[in-house]
C-alpha cells in the first residue's frame, strides 16, 4: 500500500465525511484512509505493460 499522509483528512473534509467510520466498520488497518495505491506482484502469465 502506498500512503499519502493526510489524504484521509482531506477526503473527510471535502468529499467523504464518513470515511473513517466506514473503514472502522470493516476493520481496515490504521492509516488505510491515506491509501492512494497498492503494489502487487504481476501474474507470471501477464505480459508487461
């Protein structure tokens, strides 16, 4: 997970006031509201971009 610290606060103040409540209901890890991207291994059968 790639995080941008403070991004969750921005979302909460501008477009998603319930972000932290919703994420706590599904046991999202701490800092998840700041997530902007995920890094995952490519499928071995997938062609490179």
